[in-house]
C-alpha cells in the first residue's frame, strides 16, 4: 500500500483569500436548525468516494454531541435542488476555525463548484468573528485537485506528515 501524506494548511489573514466567482445554479445555505442525522448523511454522501470512515462507527449520541455543539456550523451547497456539497466549520478555543469537512457530492465533481464552495467556507470562517486563523487538513487519498484548490484560495501548507 502506498504511503498516505497528510497536509495541514492555514490562512492567517482574510486578505490572503483568493475567491472564485459563484457558478450558475449553485446556492449555499447554512443549516440553522441542527440535526445530527443530516450531518451524518452529508458525511456519508460526500465522504464515501474518499473513504471517510473515522466517524461511521459513532453512536447516535456521539453524532448528536458533535453536530449540535455551539462551536460547529454546517453549510450545504445545492444545485438545481440536489445536494452538491457541504462544509463544516468548528471554532476552537484559540479562535482558530477549522474546516472540519469539505467536499462535493460525486455527481457534482469537476463542474467548477469546488473553488467557489471553498471560497464561501473561508469567508464564513473569517466572518465568525475574532478569528485567529483558518485551517484545514487534507491527504493524498482526497480528490486529486483538493490540495490545489486549498492552495489556490490562498492557504499555505504549514505541516505535512506521511503514514
């Protein structure tokens, strides 16, 4: 098996953001009524092609504790009524905001939605108020353009490790 490289990226100033314009037929909405079942569904829908499995064994109570936390916010992207992607932001004790999960649904890959969705995620993170930095991690198992998208929006690698 080939080694997996994990990349940790960050943005330390909102002025570093390089936005992409909104594509036609893409709307993004924050999930204002928390529902852990919806977060679990999104995690499975978006993460399945990329082998997101770390949370699949969690109990409903664990999902609820995670998804209903005050420091977690979720946004969903829709295209023509279908879920096109989502992201979750988590504000940490040091006022850093992590993009915990980010991705597109399989039917919406390679349509130019990723750059705008990530731009929106980073803007939402900075707009949370009193934010010290925005960060994310990705790995070599993710979509082949994931790392380039993060870097293209202005994020910089600050650490990487190989397993």
